[in-house]
C-alpha cells in the first residue's frame, strides 16, 4: 500500500484529495498547524503531523517512508507580495529539498496555478509550450514556487499541475457568486469584457493529481530545459475544455440554483478597482485577507485565461468525469445540503 504525504490537507483542495486517497486505500499522512481545521482529517483516518512548511528537519522526518508527496499548501490571497513569496515559493523549495534528502526520494506533485503561466490573447488557448508570463503577485509567487521545485528535479521525480479556477465541495472562491445569485438574483462581473476562464471541479482535479503521481512525465532539471516553443515535460494544465466567461458562469450558476433570470451587473473601470480597494482596506482592518483585492483585479482584467487540457489528456488519459454544467449543479447541491446557501 502506498504511503502519501499531503501538505495543505486542511484546505479546500487538500480535503478533497485526502478523501479520495483514503477511499482508494492509501495510507495518508498530513502536515497541519495548531490552528488548522482537522476534524475532517481525523474522521477520515489520516495521520496528522504538526509542523511548519519551512522547517526542513521536521519536513524531512514527516516525509520519511512516503512514496508520494502532494504539496498542496499555498496562499491564494495575502496582504503583501512578500507573504505570498514566503508561502508559495520558499515553502515549495523546502518541501522539494526535504524530498531530495530521503534515501529514496518520493514522487513530488506540486499544485501550482494557471496564474503562474499567465493569461493569453483573446481567441487563443495557452499550452504548456508557451513562456510563462504571470500578471499578478500571486501568479509570480506560484511561478517562483515552480522554479524553486525545479532545482531539485535532478534528484526528485517532480510533476507540476497548473489548475484554473477550482470549484466543488468546500470551495470558497465561487461561493460568493452562488450566494449573490441565490439571494438576490444578481451576478457582479468585474469588467466590461470578461475573459474566457479555465475551470476544473475539485473531484476531477484530485483524479488528475493521482494520475500525475502514478505516471505523469517529470520535470527536467534547470540545465535540461527544452528549446523555446517546445513543451516542458512534467507540466500540466488542469482544466476543462469549456471556457465560460464570468457572464456565462453567472448563467450556469443561475440555472443550477433554479433562477429563471440572473441580472448581470458589469462594472466599468475604475469602479471594480475602487471596490477592490475598499475590500482590501476593510480586510486589513479585520486582519484577514479577502479574495476580492487589487491583485485579483489584475487577473480579471486580461484577455483570456483559456488553457489547453490536451497534454493531460494525451499523457494521462485524463478527462473531466462530467460536463461543466453538471459539475456546477453538483456544487450548488453540495452548498445547499451543507447549508452554505
Ligand atoms: N482554489 C483554487 O481555485 C486554486 C486554483 C489554482 C491553484 N490553487 C492552489 O491550490 C492550493 C490549495 O488551494 P486551496 O484553494 O485549497 O486553498 P485553501 O482552502 O486556502 O487551503 C490552503 C491550505 O494551505 C495551508 N497553508 C496556507 N499557508 C500555510 C502556511 N504558512 N503553513 C502551513 N500551511 C499553510 C492551509 O492550512 P491551514 O488550514 O492551517 O490554514 C490550508 O490547508 C494552493 O497552492 C493554491 O495556490 C488553488
């Protein structure tokens, strides 16, 4: 039986991953903090290890004897670029180094982000061969995390996944949209020209993460990178082949919630930036970073986030189990059953 180490297990994607790993009979060990929400992990039967993401000795000990490591922990929002870098880049390097110090280094799967690759021109679809060009502090920190892990690719088998927007059970990112449509029938769109989005349901992402660990191609060490325009091995976009924009998404959520009409409220510049500024100021006072902030506005004001799922399909036989509309419906049902709406 495989022994698996998971960081970020107490978060949205981590919980979905742990649930599936346990269901498949893997022995799961999770890194948590004293402040982490651990009830679910306890009930799932996972072994808990308390420690920090930059404590190399502690990580080395926790990873000992594991076959796979999923580094899921990360910050999606923060008050400063330095904080994003510390968690998304420095910590990723520490986890990779701890893997490299094992007598038999485990396979490391890093959950990066499409934000690390950056957007593309309207009408085109980004592939893994395109040069990364992040536009947000978050995207830069996730790209720095990829590079920090690449440094150990000569000793550690590494595969890096770049998910688009992830949604599903326990997901908080799209939850405010569901709430606004459910309660008011209103869907706020932070731009007049919303970009096509890449999305993936958490259950599909989890499947892809496990496939990547089993038989993904591995990242080449920094000296062995492919020539410009050729796909770097070991990198996969994690997304559906449908690319709804924010307006389409409002329609999908409205239908899932049984709303006949959803009012699409497009915000024109500079209004969305002002709103983001107010949210950021309030979150600073409350000392809790909010998902609505200036950095996310940078990501909303691009041409397109369409990315290609073809590499994952070709190498790993990956396809989302259900169409996007059905996955949105399942998410609405989960929110209702768990009284999130
Ligand atoms: N959600 C998306 O749409 C999306 C899309 C693309 C990529 N990603 C990436 O997926 C990963 C997980 O995202 P998520 O949506 O599951 O986020 P989440 O729900 O906020 O969970 C984040 C996890 O990381 C842990 N963590 C954060 N900072 C930490 C630190 N300093 N030390 C130790 N643990 C720390 C958290 O632990 P605590 O519970 O103790 O806070 C939690 O378990 C991130 O790397 C993110 O960049 C997410």
